[in-house]
C-alpha cells in the first residue's frame, strides 16, 4: 500500500536525521476498554485491548510511533431473526505506524496525540442455533488489510521517567472481507485506555 | 371513590386474555393459514401466513421462508407476527395483478439479509426443512365498497347493532369478514386490540352487534373473537402500511389499560371480501384466501350514567 510505504520512509528518514540522545525514546503500555462498531445493526459488548507503543522522539515535540494493538475476543449480544438465534464475535490485532506529537505543559503534565496507519488482522466468528432437532453451527473467517488510527491522550509524570497516561483512541479498519464477500464492512474500534509511559 | 381507584388499579394490571385467543387449529397434521389482502386502492398487498403441525405453530428456521410473488414482484415474509410461526409482509401490486403465489422456499442467504456481517462467507446452512416445496395460489376477488354505516357513526351501548352494507360483486366472494382495530381511552389509560367477525355470504349486508367489538374487562367472558394467527399479522401489516409505519407494532395485542365498555373507542372496521385459494401441494388442513378490503371508522361513546 503506497501510503504506508510513504509513511514508513518519512519516519525512517526523520529518524536518521538526528543522532540518538539520552531519553529520546519512550515505551507506552496501555490497557483499554473497547467499543466496536461494524456499521450495521451489530450490538457488540464492551471488550478489552492492549496497546504497546515504541516512540522515538525526532524533535522535542514529535516522535515516530510504532505499535502493536490486540483486542480480546469480543462477542455481540445474541440476536434472533426468522433464520435462528445467532451471535458473532470479533478478535483483532494490528501493527501501527505513525507519528506522535506532544505538548508539554509546565511539569508534570503533557498532552499528546497519535496519527498513523495500521495493518490489521481480524477474525470474525458466528455461532447459530436453529431450535430442537436441527444441528447448530459455528464458522469463522479472517482477513487482513489496512486502516488508520488516531488518538489523543494526557500524561502525568510520576517521576522524571515514568508517566501515567489516559488515552482515547479511534481505529478504523477499512473494507473488511472486501473481495471475499459481497457484504464487506468497515470496523471501527473506539477505546479508552490507561497505562504507563517510560522515557529512556 | 375508593372503589373507583381499586377498580382502576385492578384494570391496569389486566391483559387481553390470550388463552382463548388461539386459532382454531386441527390437532393432527400439517395446517397452513395464508392470506393476501389488497386494501382499497393501495399499491401493495398485505401478505400473512402461518403453519401449524399437530396444533403447534411451526417456525420456519435455518433459511426456510415464505415467499409471496406475482408475475413481476416477489417478497420474502421475514417479519414475524405476534406469535412464533406467523409471518407478514407487503407485496407491490397494481390493478393488473390477479394472482399471488405462495411458496415455502429455502434461501439461506436471502433470509439473512438483514444481518450486518458477511452472510455469504459465514453461512451455517442446515439444509431445507420438511415444509420446503409446499405452495398455494390465491386470486383477488372484486374490490369492496362500503355503503353503510357512514364514517364516524356513533354507538352508545354494546347492545347496539351496526348495519353494515356493501356493493354486490359479480362474481361474489366466497365469504365476507370484518377485521377491526380498536383503540379505547377512558381519560387515564388506553386499550388497543383487534377482533374478527365472520359474516358469511357476500350478499350485500350484515347486522353485527356492538358486543363483537366492545367488551367488559371485568366480565368473565365475552362474545369477542380476538384477532389471531394470519389475520392478526395481516391487519397489523395493513395498519402499518396505512400509517406509513407510524403505528405501535403491538397495537393489536398490547395490554389493556382502559375498560372498553366504559371508554370512548374508535373502531376501525375493515370489511373483507374473501376468495378461497388452493393449495398446490397438499396440506392436511388449513385455509388460503385472496381478499380485498375497505375501511370505515365508527365511534363508541358510552352513555353517561348518573347515580
């Protein structure tokens, strides 16, 4: 995908223009609650997700952002229609690549954002029940693709190197199952997370 | 006063009794009820169907679904009626349409089209059920035109009678029937429900007692036949079409708050001319009708009594 290649080049070039200095890197580990929206009449329950980010500060206010994002298997509320009773669940992982600008207030506070592209892998599972005497079933399918992510957060420096942080994130997976099905969808994951950042 | 409050509390908890509201279904075998009704000059026909096996409703599952079609249009009956195993939908028609064809078909993907996920990729198909392949055909009778009573005619007692009159048709229908949608308000609460009255011959007039529409919640029994099975689904679908979707989906089967006999009630009468259809594949029992209908509304305003 040209866009992700371009972003990767920008990040790498930017990294090479500055020599590594002390405390220009950061590791963030965030745990969050997710809300999934597949754009239709889906009714996903709240799920959990883990995000790990490595930041390399190119300037005092800007860092390259590389991350991994993993959700747990998030089920939908059971639904009933004339075919049967069914429930879906989604599990997703993504590799993230982007930029992280920040603004540092007078110590100990800062605000930051993230903006970039994601390469996702998503598995969708369906369980269905038809009633007595008719065999139930469970099927699943998975897909890979590209999307984007954007987030905004705030941090509080507990010590000189350790920051407690809160973050609101929106991730968009575009055209899930495009080319495999006549009914592709876009998956939006919104998460609110808390975590720890460590500067080194 | 205390008695009135007590009565109001008692009535607020009452529901229309569904125990006596079941369709008259044969205890044995496979029974199908289906009807296609065209109301006045509407450009859709309301379709309703239900199947019973040994007296129990049969839900079509796993991708089995009723299909109603004309030569040019088709629709799947995917909306459930008021009880498991009844289905209703609206099918586009025009004056050139004479026949409606019913089929039970197995369409595992189309039946799931209201779902959000890739139903063609994630499809659990248990295969066609035993009802698939059953079919029936109905023909619309001539349109109905009501000549009496006049709209908004007022009745004050359940002992009153409604003299219903309509234009004769050539050829006549096999039977006439009145479906009613009734809403009552006593100033504090409302009730809404539907009833059904079989009139019989298509001979141009019938006299129907008001107690076929209005009843006393506190009485142990009444002469009312509440709407059930395909007729209920059919009238609810008709009301939905006439109101452009702005009607309570449970209008005909909701809780009774006001006692109709003491309330002001609007009674919407839907007079139907029915023509018996035919089953193309044998069922053990059942009925299939094509019908046309017309509406007139009358009012029930109980006389005020003084002590």
